[in-house]
C-alpha cells in the first residue's frame, strides 16, 4: 500500500494540528509551573563572572555574583509557545501562500527562525542542568545554536542557485551546533574528575533529558541529508517538511515532560 502524496492543503491542516498540540502543552506547562510547588521552586541561578582587584594582595582575581535565577517550569513552556506561534502563522491565509511558494523552492524561513529561538532555549536548559550557569557561557551557547539553525536556512537558500548540492553551510552549521554539546560534556567530565561522587547525585531525569534530546537533535540533520540526497520519499521536499514538523513535536514534548517528571520527584 503506497502512502499518499503530501500536499499543501494537507500541510496546512497538519500545521494547524501541531499549533494546537504545542499550545495546549505550553498552557499546561505554564499553569503547572506557576502552581505546583516543586515545579515553581525548581530554579537555576545565573552567575556573572568579572575581574576584581585585591587591594591587599595587589592583584586581579575572578569574582562572581548571582544576578538572577531561571524558573525551569516557565522556560519549558516558552519553547512550546514559540513552536505553537510558528505553526499558527503558516496557517494564516496570506502567510500560508508565502509559506507554500517557498516550500516549492525548497525553503522554509519559518522553520529555521523558530528553531533558532526554541532550540536555543532547549539547549540552554540542558546545559544549565549540567552546570553551565555563567551568563557569558549561556549567551555563547545561544549564539552558536542560533547560528547553526540560520545556516540551515542558508543551506536552503544557497542551493537554489547550485546545480550540485553545496554542503558548505551544512558543514559549518554542524560544527557550530556541536560546540554547545562540547560545553555540556566538559561540565560533565569536569564533575567526574573534580568531584567523583557528584555524578551519583545527578537526578535521573537530567541524564534522560541529555540522552533523549541528543538523539533527537541529530535526527534533524539526518532529515536534511535525506532531502538533499533525494533518498526514497525524501525526493519530495514536502515529505521532509512533514518530517521536520514531527521531529520538532516529539523533541519538544519529550523534553518538556521529562523536565516536569523530574521536578515532581521527591528531593
């Protein structure tokens, strides 16, 4: 039995359904994050490091202070809201016409701009759970992750003018996107070396979040490779577009519910 062809009307309905699913989850997460004590109190501090001068020893040293905290429950709802907004926008009549016309050319601006925002929130959440709480590190992670996604857009734009697929943007984007994971790994390994017993104290859901999102994170570039290699049903760009939409829902939903399951566990 052959699967039916992906059409523009189908994608419009599909985006509408995805907007609803993301929005319902976002509202639920926000309400739970503001009302349930465990979730409401689950906050991670944000530190600021700066140079200070010791007048007694007459030398510079690195000082720090806590400049705020991030309520994880609310942050989880943010990336779901961002996805809901993006899916809702492409359903609107005039915007849907633009969306369809660009899909015909193998480009989706909305996807990459939304990913640049929502996936940056997601990777920051994961990195903070492993100890990246310095504001400078957080800013760098957001910048690198957003750059990776914008290079995905560049990949699609650039290859409109090439006879043979040019993988330059994909390669640079993959390098950029790998750095935040290196940062997380450095914090993880640093904890193992400097405080061997601390890894046993890391909650199960932190490892579950890391493993789940890491696997799903790497399925997005695989989807792009299949599109540009035109393997099987990925010869149709719209099939790959639906793949991105499904992967986005699965990744965000799993990450959100893993965080909430973890915060609801007894201390």
